[in-house]
C-alpha cells in the first residue's frame, strides 16, 4: 500500500509543507486536502518540500498544480524545493518548471525574497 506523510512548519515567508513517501493516485487527495486546510494569506510563500518524496505519478503532479492554484487564489506564491530528479524530469517535459519556482532545498526557498526584480523576472522568483 502506498503511503504519504505530510507535515507543515512555519517559516518567516509562510508554510513549508514536507511531503514524504509516494504522491500518487492513492495519496494525492491527502496533499490537496492538507493544502486546502492551510491558512494561506496574501503575500505568503508556500514551499512544497519534496526532499523525501519517493514517487510521483500524474495524480501527484495534478496535486502539485492544485496546490499552486490554491496559493494563487489566496494571493500567495508557491515554490517547490528539493525536487527529486525523476519528478524534475517530468516537470520539465510538461513545462511546469516554467510555472513553479524551483529551489535546491527548503532553506533556500524561504530565504530573503527580493521585492523588486530585473525586467522580465517576477519579484518572487518565477522568472529565471
């Protein structure tokens, strides 16, 4: 049986949500439900820490997109941290690496974020 454990901690920028295990058809709803209960406020950054993600199928990718949509609806931002190589490959193939800011780890994602950005870049790291 596939399992996932999801936990959150607070950072100065907003919640950091750690996803451990498999994010697939059987477990993706758990992430969607967890994120829906996260009280995001406008201007916050929700970081999805994937350092301990073991497997992610298309349902898991859909749950990541749903998390992004939830953040956008709340006026918040979202970033992915420590994306495993196999998941990163899928994100790049489908173009989601252009939608999600990607960080090597949760700490770098929650570091100081600029309030202004060079032309063509989003001030919260969406441009690269």
